[in-house]
C-alpha cells in the first residue's frame, strides 16, 4: 500500500488527491455488508443458472483453471498486461 500511496502522491494534483480521499471516505462509510437472499431470489437465480446451462452459456471449472494458468504463465513471461 505504501508503494501505491507514493505513486499517487507523486503523480496526482492536490485536488485529485482530495477527490480520491473523499470517495474513499464515502465508500468506507457505506453499508457494504452482505444481505441475505430471499427464498424467491434464490429460486430465480437457480432458474437463470439452469437456463444458462441448457443454453451452453457456461464454462466448466477445469477449463476456467486452465485459462487462469495460461494467463499466469503469460504474465510471468511479460506477455500479458493486466488491466
């Protein structure tokens, strides 16, 4: 975090730093707690997931991990820029 702070203070104007500070304070003061789903919301999510599966709009976990591993290798080789 220190490196990020040093970077920001070295590149941002005082007005931009104040803006970021205000936004961080707003975020910290928001109620970010998780709220439980109702039974109806859970059933709706299950129906959507089942429709995605039936339509083939899914990727299995083995493929997802393979893609992730491939991205890590490219990143280590300096061939992938992370956003």
